[in-house]
């Protein structure tokens, strides 16, 4: 049946299969199973770092599942996998659903995975009902969205969008001691595709992404669907503090250039700056050298992730950090950082900006498709009018980069206590299915409206 | 010639060979050569972790060099190597010279190495001059003095002294991700000896140790020889802070249990406590989990090394730490630790004491042997009376443990700017030789006086 010929009622009657969706989610979680946190079979986290052996297996599943549903798949030079289901007309780019199959080292079963499996579920619903869309529809699995293994989030949608040079992304080195680069790992697992990673080579009519919220707002407000209007701004910095290796037992406090003490003051200071400026600052990685109980560390490197609703707030934070950290390193008191401290010898500090994602606004047409899809999907629930909420994403998503090249928006569903990047991340099956239903309906609605 | 028959003048005429000593030092530094810091051939640091392949080669050299000089060598169950040169009478234990051949990961060419090579030089002087000592003399290379790889300093002299159980030492696990234990590494490099590691099995009449000061006091005071009367007290703790892994972009500051922010406050607080209590507190190792830029760390483990002249000060520090750290973890303000901070969720903390070395006093007879040896060795220098200084060691040494079982003392020589546990650690050749001369003369004097 051609979507053109389906009225609103018929369209809304196309329904995702909750059981099948949940089976796909948990089936794919056999690759990279993480920490067990409960007694149930699915009560484990995930640890499927980008381009690991486990990620390769999840990718193989994705290719096989989408091809079995009549899709043509291509892999680009960043390992992004595009699965396309033909439409009645194929002279214009597909409408895509996308997300990612990689996870944090101690991640959960929903972040990214829900979005990709919901895309596969969409293909199944279309196939089951012999639906023909006007234009092709696609599902894309983006590579290394997390930025957990190769320290740049959304790196491969960034290359696709022309915002990150291919070479920079290929040369990203894994964060934990190891010599692998994104390129070497793409080659190793057989996902270094021959197609250029580019919106020009693989254009999209639109990009829709379903994701767990990863924060607590929907749950607190008792809402079922978040209509995501944009994503907050963020920057990732690497800070290196250099002092001097010395003996912990023979070097008095004033003769030390203690890089870790300095770094501790900076981490605390970044938290205080975030408090004052009403934004976020976080350190997730810290490595020191030489790493011996009785040697004062001469070198510390740490990450700093700064986020705010407004670009100007992120810029102000960056300004404070680049001003204050060298002062802290030199031994100057900044906001009481030296109270009751013995002044030591100066350290030096270098600050590099590795990644910047300005505040993003999604596209009105996609937001509108999601809004009407949500009201159709929620119609049968009591109090249905009060179950949606417009919101801004705290986390980055590949939709940030697709939005630079095609109309884009996102759908959020609540997750327990807002906890994510944690093995205990959890989204109720009915919420997963509801989100997938909104996703399916958004794509169909967008497809129908394309020629208007 | 029998030492009994040598008068003071003849005894003092026995002289170490500076060139030969320096050749031995630098020759052995071919195993585990570290970071290059200057253009000269010997201007590199050392990285010879205990029981590494490089340490095995240095040990093989020690066994071969001492056996070639007429010693009998034995290896005990901690890999301590004892080389004994017979005396005229062999019915009493030898007088030993000892130190260690292992180094810090970014250590220098003198810490430990000087003491062992000076022992070998002593054997060469005795051999060259056909000297017969009254009782046997020995040189011992102690295993893992640094505690840098297996996190317990002086671990093997500690077992020898009966202060550390053999099993605890054998089961020590290397600090950097790896599965090796002391026992497995002793086996692997072929130094798990069959002789029990015990002062009962391998008794000593006395233990003398030559070492670089590792601090700046001799250099600042323009002294050549430090007569070490004791060693300050220290304890090593492991602190584990547990919070919750969460997303850096979606978790507001008040919903975080940020283990690294907590640990940073604790590290800063320990420094403030050390300042207030006039002692030292240092963190040399810090590991966090999961280690991803966009995950707030849920777990941080760090080392804390506390030192003070008095046991009571170390106890007071321990009391403050065990009182204050749980308060900091729970979010209570301790000495302004929370100023301008957003209160977050509580973390928990556990503190374990891994190692404790109370303040040590050396033996008057050994100190007196060193004092007269120093005045003999310095006699020819201008202003010779003003070149010695009595002092307490800031660093731990195997002499701490030998002193629990036999008369012990130490000799210090100045090192450049007091810098140690650093590749640029440096001791002038003439100071190395002067120290070795005092060591040789101390042993001979002690040997002669034993029956008095
Ligand atoms: N969704 C998600 O966790 N993305 C990772 C990128 C980020 O750090 O926000
Ligand atoms: N000499 C020396 O550096 N020993 C290591 C034991 C200590 O930490 O003091």
C-alpha cells in the first residue's frame, strides 16, 4: 500500500511490535555485555566500545537484519552504515532514522541501541504491511557517537557533515593506553568502507532520532515523550599540568611542583565556576605520571567537558579556565584555592580544545512531524494531551551534525531516575515502544509532506 | 693482611677507587635505562622496576661480580641476594653493606644503586689489598625497596626482619594494570630462592647503608657526609571513593555523586592537613573508573603517603583523615572544602592502611663507626671538621628493617638540589667515592670493634 493513499486513520494504525522491538534490543546486547546489576537476564549494562570486536558483531547483525528487510546497505570511510529501503520514487534522498550501536565502557542497554533497533522495527512494520513510501527511507548506524573510546563524540556524523576533517577523525587515538586509531580499527574489523563519508555522497532528506532522555526531566514531570527542539552547547578540553617528579618523603611541601595537587585545585575550581555560571563542568579522564606511591607526580593530563544552554556561557567558562588555570598552576590564589596551603614551586599548564559543538536548534518541519506523530501515538492513553514535553537535550547526538545538512529532530523517552552512562540505565518496554511508534509515524508523516 | 694487625693509619690508607666505582654504577645502568635529560652518555634516568627483565640482568651482574671477588651468594624466598666474603673467623654472622638495585619508574642512577656498587667496590678494595677481616663481610641486594612496582616499600627487608609476613609480600600485586605478583615475578626471573627470608636464617652482625640524601639539606649546608641517626615515620594508605557513573551532559551538579570531585577535595585537604601539622602528605597514584570524557567517574582509588618526624604526628594525621574524608564524601563542609560548590549526592569512602613504618633510631655503635670513618675519610679535605652533619632520613630504607634485628646505620651523600625519584637525580663522582670510602671504613671499624 502506498502511503499517499493512506488516510490519517490508516497511517496511525501502523503499529510497532513492542515484544519484537525488546527482543531485538536484548538480542543485540549479547555483544559487549557489561556489568550485572540485577538478577534478571537483561539486568546487565553494556560495554561495547566503538570498533571493538563486540561492535563488529553488532554491526554485522545490523547489515544482515536490514538487508533481510529489503534494504541496500553501504558503508562509508568512517564505518557509518546506511541501510536504504526503496520508495515509489527514488530520485530524491531517503528520510533517515539514525543512532548508534557503540556504548560507554560502563554504559546501558538503551543509549543509542534503542534508536537503531527502533529503526529496524520501523522497517519490519513497513515490510509486514506492504507499505510503500513515497521516497526511500533509511536507517543509519553512526560510528563512535559516544566518543568514549576515540575521544570525540559524534565523530563520524561530524565527518559526514563536513564539520570534522576525515583525517582528524581517522587519526583519533584510543583514550586508554593502546596504539589503535579509528582508521586502524575500522580496517581491523572490516568496516573501512569505500564510500566517502560525506553528506554530498550520501545525502539525507531528513534525520529522525529516538533516544532515551538520559536525564530526569520527563520522569519528574510524568511525561512520556520529549519533543526535542535542540541540543545544548559543549566543548571538550584536554588539560596538561607539568610539575616535577620528586620523592614524597624528602621533598618538603614548599619545594614541590606537585602536578596532581594543582590538577585537584583545577578540578575543584572548574566545579565552582560551573556553579557560579549555572552550567556544567566535568572531568571523566585523568592520567598521571609516573604513578608511584612515593613519587610526587610530575605530569597530569585530564579531560574537561563544559556544557551550557548558551554558546556565550561556554565561551565565558573557557575564558575563566584559560585565565584561572595558569594562575592556579603558578601558585596564585584563585577564589581561595590556596587557603591553608603551603605555597609550592610553580607548575605549568597547557589547555587544548579538542572538540566544540555549538548550541543546536532542530528543524521546524521535523519538530512538527514529531509533534503530530506524538499526538497520534499517544491518542489512546488517558490524559494524552499532557504526556508530551518540549525540551533541549543535555547530551550530544548525531542529530547535532545531521541538522547542519538536513532537517532533523529527535524524540526522547524517559529513563529511570535520569541515569545514563551507567549499567543500570533503564527504559520501560512500553516507553521504548511508544518512542518507536512516534519515530515510525514521524518518518511516514515527513515522507508524505515532502512534496508540499 | 689481617685487620687486627692494621693500625689506624694503615686502615685509613685503604681507599676506594673512584673511577672504578663510577664505572660500575654506569655499567649497571645499561639495564633499565630511562629518560634522557642531557647530552652526556650518562645523562639519563633509570626505569628498573623490581623483578623486571632489567632487574634480573642487574641481579645477574651482582651475583657474578661478587662471586668473582670470592663471595658465596645465596638467594632467599624474597629474592634478596646475600654475597658473603669469609673472615678469619666464621663462627659469627657477617657485617653487611646493603641497598637495592631496583628503581622508580622515572628514577635516577644513584638511589640504591650507589649503595650496592659501593659494597662491591668495598669487596674489590679488600681483595686488591689482600685484607682479611676478623669476621665475614657481606653485601646484600634487597628486593623491591622502592615499593614502586609492588606497593610496599622495603618489602623484602621487612620479611627478613619478620615484620611483614612472607605471604603478604609474595601476594603483592603490581600497581599498574597487570596480574603479576611478587611471587610470580620472582619465579619468572629465576630469583625465588630456596633459603627462608629471615634474620634467623641469614643473621647479620650489622648493616651499613650508603645512600644519596634524596633531599637538599647537605647541599644547602655545604656538607659532604650525613651521619644518619634515624628515619622518619610513615604510613601508606589506599583511599577508594565510590559515587555513581552518570552522563556529564545530562546530570546536573546536584544529582551527581562525582567520585573524582570528591577525591580532588580529599587530596587538597590532605595537603592542608600536612601544612597545619608540619608534616608531609602526598598522592602518587590515582586511578579512576570508567575513564570516559562524558561519564562522571563513579569510582576513584588513590594512594596517600603520610610522613612525619614523630609517630604521634602520623597518628594525628591518620585520625584527621579517617574523620574528615568520610565527611567530605558525605558532602559536609570541612575547612571550606565546599565553598562555592553545588552540593551533590553523597559518595562513600573506604580507607585502608597498607603499610606503616614507625620512626626509627639507628644504633649508637654503628653511628660511632660511621662517625670515626667519616673523620678518617674527610681528614685530607680543607675544613674537614665542618663537613659532616647528623641527620634524620626523610625516605625509608632497608636499614629501617635491619635495625630491628641488628645494629644499623646509614651514610648520606649530597645530591643535586635534593632531587630524587626523578631522572635528573645526580651525585658528584667525588661525593659518591667519599661516601663509599666512609662505608668501607665503617665496616672495617665495626669488624675490629666487634669483640670489644
Ligand atoms: N547520547 C550520548 O550519550 N552521547 C554522547 C555524546 C555526549 O557526550 O553528549
Ligand atoms: N630510598 C627510597 O627512595 N626508598 C623508597 C622508600 C620510601 O618511600 O621512602
